[in-house]
């Protein structure tokens, strides 16, 4: 903790990059990136509850199409909820679907500020080793060897191009170093008030001024480090620069707690895209879950490092 206190945001991001889990990929690889699901207990304060069915359907489609799943932090809402069991019970179908990715070695998890406790492997093992199967009336294995990382780096096997994934709270002092303080206020004060629609001012997703500051710090790191493609979450605001535009290669996959949809970043066939899943109606007025592209697939090679 003392080292974290004296580190700058730039140093924290560099450390995350240097210690990141490395994954080799090529143009046959397929990844879907979601973040900020904030899976909760199903109560009125659970922001994920409204989008649970959209998220589950989208993840099913990606699993059927042989995608790998990368979660960029804040998957579980462990600030508002003290007990992981409540989250598991409310979202058992989701966790059993994640287990399918895990069993095929296609699940890659990053922790954020709201699930910072996953830095501790003992806590991860305690939460994810097993679950109670009501049909079998006994405990069953869930994901006993699951691991959470602070960051992931994809490196293209042919071109050597690197993509850096992390939650982004490294550029947010109070949500990285002071996360326990923020957790206390959210759990004790803001969760009850959230039911009445009062926003949490500690969150950059709901505090415009703080969000801009955090984004600027991350962009500064990107520019300083060769304009490497960097994908984060944390701010809940999708961001997708245009290739070959001399832009900073700063991406944000959005969140899964928007009132009307979820957003994520797809990497497939050497391309990157920003997708949105939402409930829409067909010509007969039947509700259905559909995918739209906010940004259609762009060649990764168009995002060159400087």
C-alpha cells in the first residue's frame, strides 16, 4: 500500500502493463470485451438487474461462436454487496455460463476497483471454487482455479502489435489507492440513497469532471508509451478512435449497466469493433435482443504505434 501511495498514475499504469498476463493472438482469434457489469444481488439498487437477460443472451451468442471472453473489471458489485453469495445466487445462470468459457480456457478476468478484493487469490478461491447445486442438493465445482489479473496484453503473432487491456482505475487515486474508503461510503451511504435516484459522486462514471481527469491521465500514458492500443472500462463511456487519423489509441468498451443497453468491444479477423446489444421490436411487435454496431469493424493494423 505504501508503494501505491507514492506512485503516480503513470507509474501504476506502467506497472500494470509490465506485469500483465500475456496472450498471443492472430487473425483467427476472436475476443469479446465487456466491463462494468456490476453484477449485484437483484435488489432495487442492482444496476445490472435490468440488463441481465441482454448480457446473458449476448454472452451465449459469443460462446456459441467460439469467442474468448475478457472482462475488464468491476464484473461483480462488491462495494454495495458485502456477501458474494448474494451475487452468485442472483446470477447463477451467468456464472454457469462463465464456467463454460473457463472450462475451454477462454475466460480471462481483470479486477477493477469494485472487485479489487480479487487481487487476493485466497478470496478468489473462496468465492469461485464451488457453488451449491439445488438440483443435486450438494456443492459442485464452479471455477476452482480461476485467476484475476490487473491487466492483459494481447500480442499479434505475425505483426507483433500489442493491445493493452486494464480497468483504468490506476489513473484514479481514490478508486485505486483509496478504494476501501470509497467502498465504505458506497456501502453505508450511497447504496440506500441510490434507491431514491441519488448518484454516487465517488464514481467517475457519474462525475463528469472526474471522468475527464481520469481519461486525460490514461491518454497521457498512451502517448508516452508509443500510442499502444489501450482498452479500459471504469468510466462507462464508450470511446472508439478512428484508424489512420493520428488519434490517441484510447478505447473504452462502455458498460453493462446503461439503462437501455450493454456495450462491448469485439476483436475478430484482425479487426476491432464496438458493439451494442439491446431489446428491440421486430415488424410484428415482438420484443427481441439484437446487436448493432456503434463502430463497425476496423483493421487493427490501421492503429499503428508511433
